[in-house]
C-alpha cells in the first residue's frame, strides 16, 4: 500500500498533541474526544474535515433524527457521535486498531446521546455481508487520501447504499489530483454534488445518491 503525505494547516500539530479536546456545536451540543497522536497516528486525532462534517450534521436542513447512519473510517468518531446526539442511530466503524479509542469516546459522551451509537469493525471491501441493510446515510470525513484503498472504499459505499433512500455525505480536503479521481469513480454510480465549502478549513462536503 502506498503512503499518503498529508499537508497540515498551521497549528494543527499542536491540536493533535492534546490528549482531550472538547467541541461545541450549535444547539448546545458538546462532545469530548480523546486523542492519542503518539500511539495511534492519523486515526487517533480529530481532522478539520470531521469538524466541518459534524457542524454540517447539526446545522443542515436535513433531519437525521431517527435515521440509520454508518460512518466509515471514523477515526475518533466525532461525526458519528454528533449524529447520535441529535437522535440518529449510528454505527461507527473503522479498522481494528482504532476501535478501543472509538469505544472510549462513545462512552465519554453516552449521557448526551439521544439516538444510539455502536462501534464496529469494518475494513473496506471485506466481510460486507455483515452489514446487510441499506442505510439512510453513509458518512465519512477525510477518508479519500490513499489511492490503493479507492476500489475497496467505492465497493463498500455501493454495498451500503440503496438507490431509493441512501444519501452519501463525504467531507474532505482535496489535496491531490488522485483525490479527484475517486470522485470521478464515485460519479460512475452516484450523482455527486458539492453542498458546502468551508473556506477557513479548505474542506468540501459532497452529497451523493445512486443513479446506477
């Protein structure tokens, strides 16, 4: 697997070294997140795309309450936890190495969850039959950056999506031309549109629905 060199915004490394961060969102929603940059690396810290996606979930005219959501490559789980705070039923997924920290973060915020939040292992492209039902929303923050994973990521999104009622919401910073290639791959099966651009963080949110 090739490595991805990820450019940092100014001061983001300092944010990564905080063991605990507290995020406030509209509607008096507060989320506490444990980070472990030294041991867990990129999957154990909060990236800008996750903050932008979380704010979008809270601010959006879309109602997430009572809907079934799955988060891919959740890292610290910020976006999935935020969705559960406003009443969504969320499965928060990542690779095995990230699951302990994910479970800790869900537990830290459990008193404020009004829907549900369950942590589960999901390696893209593998054992997808364990996730049988189509979801109302498939979400992901900063999961488009390693080209070798693109085929598996696309097959996973397609498996989890239903043409009639699934919306895919991806929050990402487009760093390289290869990132745009994934969006082109996605467009073979989905109608993709840009729904938000956060100029301060240089993060774009895309919404996609199946059209195949």
